[in-house]
C-alpha cells in the first residue's frame, strides 16, 4: 500500500494499518476450559484416551472370566398361552370433588314403596302365605324393595317376587320370614 505525503494520506494509511493489527487493550480473556474447543485442549484428549483404554481392559477381563460359552438358563414356560401381567391399579384419590354437592338418594324407601295392596287376592296371600303385597316404583329392584320394607316396617323379607301389571305399575310380593306374621304387620300398617 502506497502512502501519500499529504497529512490526509498519512492519517489514512495509519488507520488502515491499525485495523490489521489486533488490539488487546479492550478485550479480556479468562482461562475457562469449557469455553475453548476440545481440540485446543490436548490434556483432555489424553484423559479421555486413558479412561477409554481402562474401560476396554475391564470389559476384556470380564469377558475372559466369563468364558466363551456362557451358561444362561431360560425360564420354563408351563402354559402355551401368554397372559399380560396384572399391573398395579391404584384406587382413585381425587384432589377435589368433581361435583360440588352430591345428589340426594334418588331411590329412598319412601319413593320405593308407593302403597300397600289390599285386594281379595292380596288378603289371601297375607293369611295363607305370610306375604305382603305392595305397589312399588317401576325402577325399584328387589334389593331396594327389601331394604325399604326393613326401614319402614322393621320386618325382614325372606323372598321378593315382582311383576309389572298391564297398567304399567310394578307389584311386589314380599314373603316375610317365619318369625314375623304378615297379618300383624298389615294391622300395624293399617290397611286391613
């Protein structure tokens, strides 16, 4: 690069030369091995090579001790069909209730039993077969009817037969246990 003799030229050539030479006054360097590339740190490569050699030697020793023919046993299968293992299934433990207030019992004893039946055939059942006859809710099942009779009249039912009448109502024949008399219960209810 040719320099001119004018003052302007000298200043220009000086600034051009100053760009080519790096200045260390405004930059700071700290020795941190992680900031340098691995290729610039020869001692780390030496450590890695030594550790890999050691690992290879250990694995070779282990293989030599085991021998060429390893004695591995296979589990005896006693069944031809495979069943998936039964894993642990924990009961739900919710952090908060999904419904703020639970619904009241939809089928309590007062809804289950609608009314007692006191027709002639029902009276015959009471006298001869120790059986009470009720009109019950169409959705009530035998267990609910049994519980309702126990709660309302404090008697134990031995057996319950149900049928749905042609008019769409459900009728229940409640046979009481031997220690309860159907006639006494009917008198206590007050439909005789």
